[in-house]
C-alpha cells in the first residue's frame, strides 16, 4: 500500500489517505485518439481483454455485440436507435485498467447491435467515456503512450493547472482557449483526431484573416466519419490554452447545431471541441473530482499533419471504404484519378478487411510528392490508379 503525496508535501499521519496502486497501461495513439486496454471478468472467472477508445466527450460506455456476448452480457432494456445504428442498454459494473479496478456504474452502458463496429474510425471493441471515470484522476501521457488511472488524490499533480469544470450529468469537461485575444469555450474531447468548431466561427475567422491557410473537405487526420466533404478547414496560427501557446492548429468546421446544450451538457456554452491534434503534444492529467486539468507541453502540433492525398473517406453500409469527395487542395492528378463514389480496395497493395478510416488515412499520408497506388471499384469494375501526397493546408 502506498501513501498519497499531494501538492509536493506529505500529509501528517492523521491526514494521510491510503491509496491503492495506480493503474497504468500502454496507450496506443491512432488517428490522434487514445486507445487503451480494458480487462473484464467472464462469467467463468477468466479474463477478457478488449481495445477501447477513451473519449472524454463520449456519452456512454459502448461495447460491440461480440464482446458483450463473450462476457455473457444481455440487454437489460428497450432497444434504441441513432440513425442507422441500434443499441441496447446493459448492466456493466466493473473493469480494470493496469490492475486497477474501475467502477463503470457511473455511466450508462450499451451494446452496439449488429455486425458492424459502432465506430469505423478505429478497430476497437468499445468506447470508454470520461463520464465513467468521474470519480478518478486520469493521466493521458500522449508522447510516452501511457494511460494511468487512480483514486482521487492518489496521483501527484504535475504541470500547470487549468480549469475544466463539468456537469455530473454528462462528464464533459469544458475548457477555454484564446484565439486573437478572444476566449472560446471548448469541449475537451479526446475522441476525434482534430479540433472542431462551429462553421459560422470558422467563416468569421476566414473573413477576418484571409491570409490564413484554408481548404474544404475533411481528409487525412481531420477525416470525420459521416462527413459530407464540404467541411471548412483552417490552420489557426496560434491558440493559447492557459499559459501554453499552441501553433499551427488545424480546425475543422462542424454544423452550428452540433455544439449546443442539446448535444453536450457543459457548465457554460461551447463553440467547439479541442481534439487530438492538439492534445497529443501534452502529458495531460484530468482531475475529474476537482474540475482541473494539469498540463505539461512536450511538443507543438506537427506542421506536416495535413500532408495527404486528400481523399475524404467514409465507411458505407457494406463496410467498404468509400470516397465521399476529394479535398479542394488535392493534386490535380488525384482529382482526375479518383471520383466521389469510388470504393478503395487496396492502397499500395495492402487490402485491409475491413478498412478503418484512421488506417486508410495513415496509408494515404506521407512526404509531399510521394505516390500511392490504388485499386478502386468503380461502376462494378476494378481500376488501378494513383494519387499524390501534397500539403493540403
């Protein structure tokens, strides 16, 4: 048993709090999103491990149907629908992370029904929202690929504290960043690979600063499942988050109604979400019980983060990798060779079954000038073609 050290000083014997060991796991960063391993107990007592995306902006724990079946879980209520997706509530009490038992009863939990993964961005078996970890301290060390969780007060704070209040109903931390000396409320969102704001805000920034780099069509690291290819993208020269100056941040537009009180419950209004393209440069501790985030900046965003062929991708109902559109700043040859509606079968001879958006986007990125050979399906015929990596933004 270890003892807590808070604020750099040991409490007196009477004030000491017994702390169980901190749970720590390797954290894969895929498409700028943190992927961790959760450990569950099957009904026969054996352990089942599963890959989960940690999404601080998520609404509930979600398991795919195969994982739920393996754990012996069955629906505990009426099925619900969101678009073409179907979910059933389930009772899920506990998992462990790095040997640390985590109660999941703080969050609602659902089984995603059907054969398709509930999230085609990554190959994962579940989604772990921040809401589930409200009683804990959580550390995402992006540069060292380490995820840690502990009881409140049992991880020594490191770095600079910034406010991140949330409403217990949602568990969505709200932070403030400054752009052009104006403060904006954003959701702290570890799920997406990019930073998002309302479209009207990006249009305002572009009108005020026409010299900023812009394009349309969310591709590469900014690819958004369900996107229509008409998204605005802007490279903001500088943002301030607390004392930290963050340079060259790619921001993607979302419909204005995305960030309202209906979609995200936060203490005050938000206009967007700070995503993985910024967060990956930090060691970040979310102290949920005290509404604080402790930050250590390790590096700036990658200035080559939008070096890509510029294909806007989605997964169709048949689980095929679909080209929705082509970025406005893609190479002219790419625009000639690939058309909306094409299905990508192979990239440089690789054929994933099925593709994920994050995996395909990585394959289509690289150094400016590189060529990627594609096998596509168009009007029922397989066609060999190529695309060229450019700096899109």
